[in-house]
């Protein structure tokens, strides 16, 4: 009888906890159904609701349990430990919920502005800001969550207070250790606000041509044309110069250089270049111009300017035009291909 009297308070509390968890799960199901119906026509809110569904399934029962533990009798053994463990897990799940909410809002904004359209400059700008600011916000939520969890532990509060009081060498070491992290964090905010680069921008970094594939909280992934990946720290991008071929528009002027003999007539080359450009879908119709840009004892340098909607299309157009001009010269004007001239012998015969 004494044992039953001892366990009786815990049995009642356990029953109350079980009922609270069941009611919380039922409330989660009902709330999920209502939220998805209310937000189904709003892209951002719908994405947030769907992203928060999984962590909310843990937050609500844990919150209900915490209410039960605080309403239970203080005479229950190990109740204080149970309250603390439940509070730590609840804070961890709330942190998870906050990070998922930020991620869901980001996914909603990106879905509202798809980049798979012809004129995607505005979409890429919004996507870049959303991704970088999302990672910064998630990092801030994580820091706040960890700080709140540590504040529930008396020992951790004492260690933190002693570190702040002592400062000195420990503060210097901590500052030096955190410098790269906060440097990249600040660089990420600069990229999100000033936007020197965006998702899918075409960059030339240290002689490498590629597209911005991903912007994380600490680095940028540049997809090189041959499918290699160049990893660039955010802080490096802020502090060093690089080329951005799609900063304001993706349109670009490409060049094709040819060396020909002085006797080569230019009009057939101009007509052939115009014909190839008009027959090639990569040409945007803005410019197809052949000019003499340099001379040497061996021949004449010709420069052909052609325009396209993007750098990738321009590369294909330049290759097509170059091949057509070389084919024309080899077929119709082989005598005017570049050649080396020299004088041999004492008679000064020219070869």
C-alpha cells in the first residue's frame, strides 16, 4: 500500500502528460489542415507552413509536457531534472522550427521568382538576396537557440561569466578564432545587399570562366565550363577584383580574330560573316562588324565583332563564324592565307 501511495502522484501526472501529448498531436493535425487550406493560394506562406510542419509536430507535444511538469506537485522525485531536460529539448525544437520557417520563406520567394526564363536578371537578384540573407538569419536563429539552451544550465552560465570577467588572452584567442566566421558573415551580407554577384552570374575568376552555382554562408561555388567546381571564400570576393559578365545584362560582344594576306579582299569575308550570323540562332541581330585592326610584315589582322544574348551562345556563334570564314578562304582564296616571306641568297630572291 505504501508503494502505491508513493507512485500514485507520478501515475496521475503520467496520465496527464499522456493526455496532453495526445491533445497536442490532435491540435497539430487540425492546425496543419487549416493552415494548409488557408495558405494554399499564397506561395510564401504555404512554403513556410509546409516547412514548419515537421518541427511543429515535436514543439507542440513538448510544450504541452512542459505545462504538465510545471503544474505537477513539487514533491515528485526527479521532477526538476525532467523539467530541465524537457525545456532543453523544447528550446532545441523551437530553434529547429525557426530555422525551417526561414528556409520555407526563402523557398517561397524563390518559387515566386523563377530563374528559368529569358530575362531572369530580377529573378537572379532576388534569389541571391534570399539565399544569402536566409543563411544569415538561420545562423542567427541557431546562435540565439544555443544561447538560450546554455542559459538554462547553471554551470554554463558560470563558465560564460568567468570568461567574460577574465577576458584577456581568452578574449583575444576567441576573437582571432571567430574572425574568419564573422568576416564571411559580413561579406555575405555585403553580397546580399550590394550584389556584386548573383546566382547564375557568369564570372571570370583567376582566368577561370564559370557560372555561380551556389552562394553559401562562407563561400561561393563557381561551376567551370568543363564541370569543375571552383570554391571561393566570400571574403576573397569582396576584397579582390573579378569579372562579372552578367552584372546588368547577359548580352555580350564577342571577337573573332583572323590573319590574312594583304591581297585578301574584305567584302567576301564581310558577306560570309553576315550570312552565317543571320543563319545562326545564337546571333541577336545587334552587331556583325568586320574591321582591320592590325598589320604586320606577314599579313593583316582582322577582327570580327558579333553579339549574342549570353556568353554561352556567343562562344558557339564565334566558333561557327570562325569556321565559316576559314572554310571560305581555303576554298575560294587559298592564295591569300597568311604566309611567311623571306629573302634567300645573295641575289635577294623573295620566297
